[in-house]
C-alpha cells in the first residue's frame, strides 16, 4: 500500500510523541511507533507501557488501510533531516518492509506486526472531566515544573498536583525550598473536589504536547489514571498514588514588607549579577530600602564580586535578605506581566513572588525560602 504525507508535519508530530519512549523498554515493540491508516487519516502511537500518546494527522493520499510498527529512533532521525517535501510511504503487505521515497532518494526499514503493540486499558473508574484553555494549562505546568522535587523517598513530591476545589483548578509543586502555584478560576469541576498527582516526567510530556496548541484541552482525572485530549493528540497515563502535603499551610499571608519592581529589568540584573556568583552556592543578597533595591554577590576564593542597584517601589522596613540566585531567577522568569512583587516578613521567612497584575481568570504565586548569609 502507499500513502503520502508532508515531511515537516510528520516530523513535528513524531518529535512530540517520541518523548514518551524510554531507552530501556520491557517490551522490544515499545521501541517503535505504531502506524495506522484509515481513509486519509494517519494515527501514530508511542508508549512506554505506563503512558501512551496518540496523534492524528491528515494524509495527502492513501490507497489502503494498514497498521504496522517501525523503529522510532531510526524514523525520527531520518525524517528530521529532510527539507519540506511530500514523503511517499510504500508498505509491503506481507513482509511489512517500509520504503520512504523523497526528492533525492529513499530509505528502507523493516516494519513489525502492529498486533504486538500494547493497547491502553479502558478506564472504567469514576473520573472528573474538565476543560481548560491549553495556554493556561501550559503556563501552569511550566511554572510547577520549576519547583517540583526529585526525592526518591517521597515520590508524591516528584509531581505536579492538580487540586480541585470549588470552581478552581490549582496546579502546584514544591520541593520544600520553593513552591509554585497557579490557580485557574471558573473551571467546571462538576462539583467534585480532590487532588491528583501527575509525575513530573508525564507533566513534561503534556507540556510538549500543548506547546503549539491554541485550543481547549479536555481531560479526565481518576484515582489511578488520567487522559488529556486535544484535536491532534491524546495522552493516557497513570497517576502517582498518595497524599500531597498541605501546601496552603506554608504560604504566608502577613508579609508586610513589599517591593515592586520592573520584571524585565530585575531579570536582566540577576543574569548580570549571577555571572560573578560562587557556583557552589549561587547566593545573591538583596538590600531593600525606600526607593531602591540593591542586589549583590561575591566569590571570595576568586576575588570576584558584583553589585547593582535599581529603582523600586518599597513599602516596609529596611531589610537585607539572601536567596539562591539561580532559583530566584527561574521563578521570576515564569511570572507574567510588566511588574512583579516580592512580599517579605523577615530575613528568615519565605518570600512570596507574584505579578502585580494577575491575568484574568488566573492567580499565580511563587514562594522561595531565604538562604543564610553572614553580614
């Protein structure tokens, strides 16, 4: 049989779903993509047995329906090097040999029987069905992954927590030193509440899936699994079992010392200052007083230091406080808006970072514990 599909379209979709495949699979067939044609529709599946991503894309021509599996890495690496052009696939019905013809040549690769490819089990548990804009879900995931833990003893922290309460969907993660929280307002939760833990690896797959989507995402959350769907992709995955810590109890609400700064200017300043920081501790010190914010660092062993001051709107008592500079930079880079605020209580307690103006239908909050410094 024969089918024709644009090279750039196929390559983009393969790169997205190919992230599902891991290096060491329990089944050799999981090193492959599964191809299925139906009319002028091509369905491609990638899986690691715990999670499965499916993409659907249109073909220009197709003369028969067929299913087969083909090595994912070989196909991805070969097609991504081709310039934009139609690709002609010829699949031998009996041997499953696949010939890919392009403008200047052809590739040949042996296919496998698609019947050996595992099929995700149907989810028969009770689920919560939600629909949110892809842009909001993507930004919430991106913020959360900055603060997620990597703790082998507490797998519940190595997740993005989907917290449903009232008509709000909160995406939160924390490693004990920092916390990222995005609350999407006005979500129809069907009156259900609960927490659902998505492993950070799966959150990364979902983020890649949503990167170029400008539509709503529909997803179902159950006690054991989740399904995320758009018009082009579908991700089925397992959830992490266990309870997520009470993250709301650690968020301070009485920080009276508040500094408001230009976000872009603050990010640029941090990048310049961090060039001179000790790479072992990456410490930056903030000196706050009315009208000015001074940021400094030093690397005593090599005689390096940097200090810079910027104008700000500060309400509170003069204060000196230190943070991990690279962590602070990561957090503020994921804050939207022209201005951000940093709310503080004292040099030993967590600082709360927020945009001065929140987006409509969304609330963003980042929390960072200070570091200890001398002087």
